[in-house]
C-alpha cells in the first residue's frame, strides 16, 4: 500500500453516528437492488449504551484478509481498494476470520465474500449519511490516521464499551 497516504478511505467519526441505518439501507439498495441491511457492505454496531460504530472495510495497511485468502481472490485494485474477485472466491471464509473489523461476510446466494468496494470512489453511504459521520478522504487526512491506526481505534472503542 502507498505509504504517502494518497489513497482514499471511508473515514468514520463514531461520535457523529446516531444509528439511523441509512448507510446500511442505501448500500444494500445500491449493491443488491433491494433494501436488506443484512447484505450491506457497511454495518452499524452498537458498542455500549452511547457509541455506535459503522463497520466497513478500513483498507488496513497490513490487510490480513489478503494474506488469508488461499486462492488470491482478495487483492488491491489500482486505486488501492481491497476487493474480492467473485470468480476466484471459493467461499472458504478465511478472509472473514482474518478481518479485525467484522467487515466481510459471505453472500447468502453466491457464497462469495462481500466487502466494501468504495462504490467506484463515490461511496453512496457517505453521500447519504445525514450526520456526516462518514467521509471519503485521503487516508492521511482521516480520523483513523490521526488516531494512530484503524486497529487501535477499534480496540479502544471495544474496550470502552465493555466497561
């Protein structure tokens, strides 16, 4: 991955999330042509009583999902977006187990891994988020980069929710 931070990610400001579910609905409608949040590439998880965290591919710099795939179905595109090649995916689920953010799932009809693909660099979840909790920004300008890493953010939120 580019070390310059020139690639884009969907950055999450969990303090602004109100668990409205609009991101899940528009994602499933755009990707599946029906409103079905269980097939959305973004999912909102409640952490404790006051924190909601949208979960989606964080474009990890170390990308354990890519390393876990035995058939090279998970890789980076030219835009540095982690993507799944459905023609190569065997549905083994190793990428799902490797993902530290619970951001990958098996499609119930195709049995292939599904992951956020940033909607071709124009993410619908970002466009329709009413609170601005989601933004599509260069990694170097993201909340995740400012906090140190994606994993540090997620783990600190989980620890805080367990208190």
